[in-house]
């Protein structure tokens, strides 16, 4: 009986796809480890954690600025370190429940209830933003895979320690610097890995 060998079979056996499309046995890297947390959105939060020296650096970028950072800095870091990207996987989320919440809670600026058409408009705007973030996330995952950077997708959950206040974040991480919600969320994706 002849058995078909698929790329999933090869990955399960410890092989990884190379840039030329062939597969090679995965080897453990002897390079020091760097974790990169990425929280996509209109503002992209980036956390770079150099594991050996326990150094955490946080950045806040637009999507285009992050692409520039990827090509100028991340690929340089990859030459000296074993880089793993941990990304908030919004692709796995269904926006239906949040859309319902958005519809039910849309109000006018003066606090009066919105009309049905205003609520539908708010839901459409929300869906548009979610779609844009999903596309950016997919693009970054494909970019990392094309450059042989390991990608770990983390689905956001209620217990994923995101949306921390600055004070709580500093208490947990000891980070001494300014933060915003995007960089805090990106750092919590990689914290304690």
C-alpha cells in the first residue's frame, strides 16, 4: 500500500519547510533566544525579550513602521538570536459577540439611544476594523514564516492578562518606562514563556 506524504506529515516528523520549498530536518538552535510579542491593531505593540539577559524592550508602531522595523531590526536580530514571534491570533476569534455588544451599546455623543441605522453603522465600522487587523496579522505570520521565524499564535482569552493598567504591568514585570495598552498587551503575550 502506497502512503501519501504531506507537508503536515513531514512537520509532525520534525521537518520544516525551507525557503526553496523543500523540507529539512529541524535542528535545535544554539543561538540565544529572543521572544517577540506582537499585538496588532491600528497601533501595533511590540515587545522584544532577550531571554538570556532578561532584557525587555517595548515599541509602539503603525503597521508600516512595524514592517520597516521588521526588515531593518528583526532580521538583524535573527542573525544572532533564535527568534520566536508570539502573536495575538485574532484570526481565531469570532467577532459576532462583540458586534452584538457594539449594536446593543451604541449611543449618541449626548448619551441618548442611537437609531437602528446608527447601530448598524457602528457594527459595520467595527467589522471593518476587525477585518483590517486580521489581514495585518495574516501578513505578519506569512512574513515570519517566509524568513523561517517560528510563530506561536495565542488566541486572546479572558485570562490572557491583557488590558492591564500601567501600575499592574510594572508590578508584574518590573519594567521601568512608559507604556501604553498595546505594548503592555504584546509583553504579556510572551511573559513567563
